[in-house]
């Protein structure tokens, strides 16, 4: 992994607080455990056809936190069909 990518992932991991599970108006949930043993669970809230809020919890390393944080940022505000890709 390049040094720049490593720094970017680390910065992303530490700059966002650990998100929590969404408790009300839940529209979607998924949980996955990767080959390394890290587990990430995602929750979505949807209004109409748009993801209005996303959250996650994780049990894993800083790279897992960074990736989950990026996913949440990417899907929030997007149409459900686009977020699913």
C-alpha cells in the first residue's frame, strides 16, 4: 500500500467518530464479516427513494473504520438504487 494511501486511510479513520446503530425509522440493515475477521454492520434510513441517513458499527481495525466511514459518506443523500451499487 502506498504511503499516501495509508496516510489518507488513517486520517479518515481518526477524523470521524465511530457511528452508532440507527434506532428509529430503520429502512435497511446489513452486516458482513471479512476474511480478516473484521465485522461491519450498516443501518440505513430512507425517505421516498433517498438514503437520508446511514450509520455503522464495527469490530475491527482502523482500515475497517475508514472504509465504513467512506461508505456512509458516499450513500447518504443518494437515491437507493445508486447507493446499492
